[in-house]
């Protein structure tokens, strides 16, 4: 075994021993560390500085109690977290997730991947993530407001526009960011740049709402362009029906693709005439209803209750998983390959299991990992921080063009780095090495901190 190989193995084993129960974090580690072997063979200085051990350890973990009162007057309590993983390239940056499944392992995997995603954007942001095991489903608007106020009452002491800048993720959108921002301002002072994904009326950036979905499509646009191909007439499977999914569908259709599915945790919609994105927005963003309402209002739509869209046996060209981690397992990956899927672009974070991702790569699928393909959201978040510092709001065209340019840079970095290391089309290796290199250089230059 080469030096680099045994070093990587040692770090992996240490992490497994320290936190054997952190399943999702260890999955992200097991995906990332082995791709570092060829890089360390070329750059032994990073191994000498033991940088893989350093980068796998969060700089700081914050956990706190979030007490709140429901509409019936009952006292409730949830857990709040913020993981400040790496600040080598700038203030900690990453979303807040409100979902009952949230725990330390899930947030550590998200924050760890965020380090390399943020590095790939080329913008000055470090990696972080946070959230709560609070379940927003079925809560009234006033319950959401009280929860957000209590959450921020504690979080405010740990964040700041040059320290740590949260944004949205699952269960956290413009409404929640508005309430969180209001409480931060009350406790501290006006500091628009302390949160991103703010509503457009008070210091939000145009195109932030659309950015993650659009970005995942732009990534593939540049990939298809390399192959002298485009989206025209392509049949696409999209999962999820939240922020990322909606705007992936919108951009895919604008570029000529036919998107036939969306899903949620209760089932999925198959609409062979193509998903009606304005109806989807009305149902999800305005009325905050479930997908069953879509099937009730659109004749051509079929609703499959209790089923995963990834078990749906239908031919397709492209797949955009935009719901959550580990939604595609090995069997489902096999089904996608059998059905003709050539490109998988991950709007969600780590939606493919390790085995599924390996299967895609081994079977010639152009597999675009979340930490590269879904970087559009955090990209426009960082542009929102720039606009807040300038106290200006840029026009949509300007933000959208910058987003497209940055997604092109990220795609090219993944493509070229994979090629440089003799692993053409392995965008996981490309993203990991290109993302890590900048972080590692900054860490080395800043000394042992
Ligand atoms: P939303 O809360 O807007 O939507 C989440 C969607 O995923 C919903 O349709 C939801 O269905 C579904 N979903 C969530 N959890 C599960 C589950 N356990 N099983 C099945 N379906 C589930 O979140 P976003 O669209 O913002 O986030 C989606 C993914 O994209 C996440 O992985 C997130 O980390 C990632 N992402 C988000 C970014 C952003 O800017 N928002 C940026 C980069 C990545 P249901 O309503 O039934 O729960
Ligand atoms: O996973 C992600 O990149 C996000 N949820 C967005 C983070 C951000 O700071 O905009």
C-alpha cells in the first residue's frame, strides 16, 4: 500500500472509531477520503501536515435548547445546532434545516460537504450548517414564528456577517429567514448580511430562490454542451417538490426538456404531458399544500401514494434528485441505468448512497455530485452578502449571469481535475480534489489553528 493510501485508511479508521454512530457523516467521509489518495501522492506536503485529520474535525459544534409554546399553550422543546466546520476560506456559510430527522450526524455530513462546495464557488466562504429537529409540517404560521424567534434568541450570539452566515435548507425558506432575521435585528442591530435567502423586500438577492435548481441545470447544460448536446426533447425524472425541485423543473422546461415527475415523502406525481410548474408553485409556495392537490387539479397527472419515484419503471434520459440524502439506493440506481438515464445531477445533498454513486460511475453515467451540482444556492447566497455589503440590489440578469458563469467554472474544475488525475468523467474525484486543494492551501498558510 502506498504511503498516501495507508494514511487515508488510518484517518478513516480513526473517524469510524471515534463516532461509530454518525452514519451519514461517516458516509460523507468514506466518499471523500479515498479520492484524496492520488492528490496526496502528488502533494505530500498536505499529508505531512496531517491535513486530512484536521479538515475532518469541526472547528466548533454548538448545541442548544429551543423552548417554544404551541397554539394550545403547551410548552415544547427542540434541539438546535450550528456546526462551524471550517473557516479557512471565509466566514462559516451554510443552511439551516428544520426536519424531525435532524441530528449531529446529518448536520456534520452537510457541513463537511459544504466546505468543498463553497470552495468550488471561488467565493470567500467557509463551511457550516445548522438546524433543528423541529417538524414544521402542520404547524401554524404563529407557531413557526415563535419557534424561529426562540431559535434565533440563542443562535444570535454565535453568528454575524463576518463570522457565520446561515441560510435556508429543508423546511427553511423565505418566511423562516424573515422571522429569524427580525429576531437577530432586535437582539443585535441592523446587519443584513448575517443571513441569506432573505425576502426581496428587505435585502434579499434576486434569483436566490431559483438559484439551487437553476444551478443544477446550468451544470448539466455545460456538460451537455461539451458533448454537443442539449436539453431539447430530453425526458427527465425529478424528485422532491420543494425549493430546489421547483426551480430545477422550471429551468429544465425553459431549456426544452420534458419533466414528468415530482415527489414528496408521501408519494410521487407522474405527468406525461410535463409538470405544470405554475400549478406546482401555486400549490407548494402559495397554498402550502401537498402534492395530492396537484393530482386533483391536473387531469393528465397520476399520483402514486406511498411510493418512491426511484422505483418507477420508466425510460428517461436525465435524473435530478432534489429531495434528501440517501433517496437513491443501489437497486434504484440499477433501475435508472437500465431505463437509459445518462446523467444524474444532484440538486439535493448526498441523495445517492455510496453504492448507488459507485454504480453510476462504473456504468458510464455522468454523475454530478451534490457538492458541485447544487452549489448554485450558496453561490447566490455569497452574492447576496456582497450586495448587502454594498447596500445595493443587483438586477436579475446580472445575478443569473454570474450564477451561470460560476456553475460553468465549477463544472470545468470537476471535469479538468478528473482528467488531470487520469479519471475522466469521475466528477466526484474532480470536485473533491478541486474543492479540497484551495482549503488545504489556506489551512497550511494559516498555520496550526
Ligand atoms: P424543501 O423543504 O423546500 O423541500 C424538500 C423536499 O424534499 C420536499 O418535497 C420534501 O417532501 C422532500 N423530502 C424531504 N425530506 C424527505 C424525506 N425524508 N423523504 C422523502 N422526501 C423528503 O427543501 P429544499 O428544496 O431546499 O432542499 C432539498 C434538498 O436540496 C436538500 O437535500 C437540501 O439540503 C438540498 N439543497 C438545498 C439548497 C437550498 O438553497 N435550499 C441548496 C443546496 C442543496 P415533504 O414535504 O414530504 O417533506
Ligand atoms: O446545502 C446548501 O448549499 C444550502 N442549503 C444553501 C447554503 C447557503 O448558505 O445558501
